[in-house]
């Protein structure tokens, strides 16, 4: 096997590894975004309770 063939194999293995890491990170980001966007009561209907005297800012925390 020549040096250039070995290099191509090494690069291909590294690319597979990096692609796997990218997929894992993509899943993590989607999970985190889902958690961030979820309302305090866990319902996505917009029915989170509003406490008296608080301004309606369109966010729930």
C-alpha cells in the first residue's frame, strides 16, 4: 500500500468518526432546543399559568 492510499484510508476513517460526532451533537442541540422552548407547565398549548401582576412578555420561564 502506498503512502497516499494509507493517507486516504486514515482521512476516510476520521471523516466517519467526525460525521458520527456531528450527528450526536445535532441530536443534543435539538433536544436542548426542545427543552428550552417547552413551557413551564410542560404543555405546548400556550396555557401556562400567568401570575397576577406579571407583564405578558410572550415567554415562559
